[in-house]
C-alpha cells in the first residue's frame, strides 16, 4: 500500500508553524516535518470521509414511510430523496471545511 504524501508546500507551512510553537529549537527540522505530514494526512482523511449521523435521516425516512402506508412507492422515493439530500449536505460541509483549512 502506497501512502500519498501531502503537498510539500503545505507540509513546509505546517512544519514551520509547529517549529515556531515549540520555541524554534535548533536541529529538529525532521521532527516538525514528519509531524506536519502526519497532521495533514489526518486532516485529509477526515475530509475524505465525512462523518454522517444517520439518526435524523432515519427519523425523517420513517416518518415519511409511516404517513401513508398505501403509497409505498412514493414513500420510498421520499426516503431516497431524504438520504440523497443528507449525503449531499455532508459532502458540501466537507468541502467547506477543506476550503477553510487551506486558508
């Protein structure tokens, strides 16, 4: 398995910030560099896999399905649309978070 390394410019910026926060000690560039890479990978993985809570989604879908049991096809369409809207919102939130972290 190949681990994709973060962009070197982003790594350098993060490493510099880490170095400064540690009081600018001499002879520790590799420590800050590897920690910066680790942090950026964690950030990237968190953005790539947004956390989605399905409880509100399940409640909405259940309510839609229980409203009119005779119209199951319509209810399934409502549930599917609810799921799609929720996942879409999670994806947009992840994109907004990624944009903020790059500033």
